[in-house]
C-alpha cells in the first residue's frame, strides 16, 4: 500500500505540474470566457485522475488475488504487478516520462544492490563455516600426527633396544659356534667366511661334473620296470601267436574236409587234427620260444648299451653328443623329465650353450611334425630357450606342433613378452596360438589386444558362447584400452553389445587404475551426441547402474558427464530439464531476498 500511495502522490504532482506548464504561457492571451471555463477543465482532469487511480487500484488488487501474492513481505509476483502499474503511470504522463524512467531505473538498481549484498553476506557465511571446519580438521590431523610421531619414536626406541640385545647375544655366542674365534677379532670371521665360500664354489664345480646318485638310482629303477613290462608283453605275444597258428591249422583242415566232400567223419577229422597240432606245432613253439628269448635278450642288451653309452658321454662332459644320443634312443626311454633334470643340473662354462638347451634342441630335431613332447618336457624346454634368447627354437616348437599346448606354456610366453620388447609381438602370437589350442579364450583375447588386434579379440570373444560379462571385464582389466572398450560396447552391427556399457563404466570408474578409459568413452559418446541412444540401447544396465555412473563422474570432477547422464535418465522418467526463459531470468534477478 505504501507503493500505491507513492504512485498516487507522484501522479497528482505530475498532473499539477503539467497543468501549470500549459497554463502559464497563455495567461495574458486568454479571455474572460476561458477564465470562466478553467475550474471546469481542472475539475474534469481531477476526475479523470481519480478514475484512473481507482481503476489502477482495482487492477492491482485483481492481479494480486489472481496470482496469489502473499499479504506481506517481498515477492517477485508483487513486484511484477507494481511494475506494470508503474508503466501505466509512465504512459499516462508523457511529459514526465524521462523522469519516471530514471526513478524506475534507480529503484531497480537499489534492488539489485540489496540482492548482491545479501548474496555476498551468504557467501561470506559459507566461507567462514568452511574455514572453521577446515581449521577443526587441521587441528585433528595435527593431533593425530603428533600421536603417530610419538608412537614411531617409541617403536624406534624398542627396535634399537632389540637390535642391541640381539647383537650382544650374537657376539656372546660366536665363540661357541666357531672354536678358537674370539668375539673381539671380527677380521678372523671375515677370513673364515671367505674360506667357506671358496669351499662352496669347489663343491658346486664338483657337483656339476657328476651325476646325482638320486637321479641315477631313479633311472635304474625305471629302466628295470620297463624291461620287466617288455618281457611280459613278449611272453603274451608268443602265446597269442602260437594260439593263432593253431587256430589257422584247424581252420585249414576244416576247409579241406569241406571241399573234399566230407568223406571222413567229423570226429575222426578233429582227432587227427589235434594229433597233428600236438606233433607239428610243438617244434614250432620251441623254435618261437627260443627266438623270442633270443630277441628279448638282444633288446635288453641294446637298451643296456644305450644307457651305458649315455652315461659315459654325460659323465665325460660331452653334453651335445649325450643330448643327441638320449633323443635318439629306441622307444624314447631317455626322453623323460628325469634326464632333462640331469641336463638342467649341469652348469655350463661362460660362452657355451647350456646342456639343457642342447637337449631341448636335440628333442626338436628328432621329433617329427605333429608328434608332441610331454607337458613337462615342453614347458621346461621352451622356458630354457626363452631365457637364453633362443626364440627361434620356441617358434619352431609351436609352429611345427612339437610341444604340448597348455595354459602354463602360454603364460611362459606371455611373461617373456613383457621382458623382451623386441620379440614381444612374436611371443604374444605364439601365446595366442597356445591359448586357443587349449581353450583359454580369455587369455587369447588379452594376447591379441596387447598386439593391437582389438577387433580380432572381440570377434573371438563373440564366438565364445560360454563367456559371461565377468569374463569380458576380466579381459578389459588385463588390457585396458579405449578401442577395446568401444568394440565391446558397440551396437552398430545390428546386434546387442558384448558388454553392457553401464556395467562396464561403473566397474572401471570404481577402479582408480582404469578410470580414464571409462571417462574417454563417455566423452566420445557426449561429443558425438549419441549418449542418449547408448543409454536407451543398453538393456544390460538398469537405471540404478547409470545413476551410479553419474555419481562416480561427479566424484571425479566431471560434472558435465554427470549432468548429461542424469538428463537422459530424467527425460526417460517423464521429467525434463527446462532451459530458463530470458525474461524470467531478468525478473528473478530483482527478487529482494
């Protein structure tokens, strides 16, 4: 009401001023008739002003009731109503329009200044509260740091006391460990240590030139077991061959009896046949038995000769010849892990190929393509070749299918790829072949990704129907890269993505080592304006999952990504984020808080 009173006073003053200006220039030229009509004109103008003010009051009350303005206190809607009324007053008094506009501008400026001061006061209060909280936190941290320093000091003191006690105990008992060595002469202990190291080196050299007794005994036992099994098989073979000859003799006699018209009764034929078998095959059985025993003795003698020759070559240090001899033994009796352990236990001089590498090379030379070695031989041989820089031996073994493909062999190749940068690509290619052969699809895909074959890895994963989302995440964590993430979450081929985008982003954003990959993918979606379609097509992720993604983005300082994701979610739930109206924005800045 104070504003309405002000408007009334201003309007009356303006009307009076305008009337005086109009009448002052015509006082001397007007006639008595015009002077008689002056009260009537003034009365009409005042009546018009009263009607205008009444209509203005009615308009203000009607708008306040219609808009629901509060009875007291500052409010934006009340300001809009009085602003419209003031504009009407300005239009009613054109002669004073400039003055009224200046008054209105000053009034608006005053409101803006009050609002700015209140915003500054509110910001100051927030800063003071934050400073108080920070000071409290700093005080707590300093107190905790002082406590930890005291605790560290106590622990250091106790540690020093324990070390001193241990040192005194050590030097006190040193005389009992080494007779004749007093604790006051530590230089004698150094000389004694050097003497022990010299003896140890001599013992190791002597051990490298000899065959361990345990290995020799084990080989002897295995050889005897193989020989006994061979004897049993030979005896069974002789018995079965004799039975075959007897049955063949009976079958031939029965066929001749059938072809001859069955002139002799069957009983007489069988009796004569049995007598013939007893008389004629007895000498043959004796001859076969003698020949079998002779052959068995010959094989045993040859095996003993091979084993003796191998031990002679190995004992004399001719490891290359011993490796070739062991690889070429009949029946592969020396192609076993025990013999490989014998070669591995020998330390070769500097500049000479290790005996174990020579044995593995001999095995590769004497093994036909497609005939694989045992798992133990394959694993130890390939590891030895990689350790000594003989990558070509590993390539030959894998490509020619001469080693057993196992997961451990693939792991050995993958680990070597991390150490050897020059041969990393070749080692990863071999590891991929091994992993695929033994059914380890996940590790094969990781090897492909490390070589840059992201699309091939994704195709391999897509073909494996037994893999789950956890398996895909395992591959992505082992080989974190934006191209792999994009291929796994791609919908452009007309089929669903291999990996749900929301689930993958949530898992990667929660892992500090892989947060950048997820942020790069979301930035790509946002810049290409496909974020909404990605969220809608991601059937494997719920709204809660994407809400968690938005929260994690906000926690990482990416408020733009968080707002974009939440805008998509709100749009799908029926609530839209409206952009502010320019006129409304200008109005709200005048609100007196």
